[in-house]
């Protein structure tokens, strides 16, 4: 009996200590505040910003001009067109105090034009419509507007009339575009009078210097000297037709 009791106790202990199997599925643990699934970020490549080209070719500009001795006069206006990146054609006009209203045409060839600058050499012609009145064949003393001697005796004391001066203009200019819609230019050069014979000869004028007035053109004729003018000019313009890069 004792052996039977020991065997029973051993069997019971083995049954209690062996692992229990269960077919039940584990219950999911619920969170009080469920979190959305994490998104996987894809790295992006940031490209450096590139300023757009202002586009010289096929652009058209309309502007105002102010200068001394300029083909467009003291105050003027102009319109310019860039048929090519390296070429600009321009026409304009204005008014000057010495030679009256003027009109001009100019072509510029650019040297290595950049995205916002345009260094160029320009050549063109202009004509101005001057009314003149001055003593012919008379000399003026310094700081005087009254003729004191005229030669030969009996020569006309006054020359008056109208003449159209024709100028050959050469200049160096620098264009700068202030964005795609506005720009400016500074130019410097000279003009050579091609028809000094349109003005009567004169031996002297009230003002000093040559080539600044119709009377001084007459003085240059007597001295057999060319008449030429230095000029400087500042232009501001709007781009009315945008060009190609």
C-alpha cells in the first residue's frame, strides 16, 4: 500500500509541474492614445537657386535720355531693339539748346554680354535742326557780345538762317539690367560734324571754344579745323518686350 501511495503522489506532482498548453490567442493590448504609423522620409536634393537670364536677344526697350552733347540732345527719348544677343539697334530724338531738335540712329556691338550687363561700342548718325544768327566775318573781344571789327569792309554784319547739322557719332556704353523689366545705360563718346559748310563762316564768337554753337562752326570753317563734340549721356529704360535667354 505504501508503494502505491508513493506512486500516486509522484504522478500527481509530475502532472502539476508540467507546462500547460493553451489554444487561446493572446489578447492585443489596447493603447489609450493610439499613435499613427511612422512615415519614412525620403531625402531630397536641394538645388541652388539660379537667377534667370534677362534675355537680350529679341528684346525691345523704351527709355528716356539726358546728356551733354548727346545725339539725343539735352533731353530725349529712344526705342531700342536687340535682334541678336551681341547687337542693338536704336533710334531716338530730343532737344538741345545749341543746335535745336535732333533725331539719331545708332547701332551697338556688344563685347561678351552677360546675364545683366552689356559693354558695347556704338556708331551712328544724327541730324539737328538749328536756327542761327551771328555776325559774319567779325571778331569779338574777350567777354563781349559786340563786334568791334569786320573784314573785309562792307561784309555782311549778320548771318542768319537755318541749317541741318549732320553728325557722325561714336561711343562706348555699358548697359545694366535691373531685373527683367528695367535697365540703365551710361555712355561717352564724340560727334564729328560732317557738313560744316551748311553754316556761314565767322571770325569770332561771343563764347569761347569750338564746335559748341553754330557760330563756332563758322569759326572752325575759317580755321580749316574739324568740328567735333564730346558727349556723355545717362539713359533709363523699360523692357517692353522680353527677350530670349
